[in-house]
């Protein structure tokens, strides 16, 4: 198992940007997939971006063209650059590592509001 700690959330106006980071307690190279999920109040947790160790990144349709996820195996981090934020992006954002024992971070709140 790995400990994951997200940071970078906050309050931003519509149209603004935020950059989330997730730091892992050990190497993430062994994880076939790292990912970002989010959960809005009253809704189910949903996949935002999927970052396989090899291959193309995948994004939810709702964030394509606005969000960019990256994975740095050398620094044991993943990041999520969020641009053109909308009120409907408001949620708690979670970092996820898909392994023998899946691991979740504690989440970071993103609020998009004027």
C-alpha cells in the first residue's frame, strides 16, 4: 500500500485555474494506473483522469480540453492542471493508485464560485 497526499485545492472563480498535486510515500512506478477522481455533494465518485504507466492518458468527457493530468514516476507525484474551471467542477478531488491494494488520498476540496 502507498500513502497519497493531495494538495492545491481551494476557492477559484469561474474561468480560473488550479493545479492539484498528489505526493506518494513511495515509488509509483509499480502502479499500472494512477488516477484522479472527484466527488461532488450528493453524487457518486467519478473518474476525472486516468494515467497508465504506459500509454495514453484518458479523461472524462466533461473535462476534456480543460484539464491536463501528468505523472512523474521519478518524483513519485501526479498532478492535475485544471483550466477554465466551471461551477460544476466543484468537488473533492482524490488521488488513486491502482495496485494489489488500491490506495486513496484524503482528498482536496475544489470550489468554483463567484
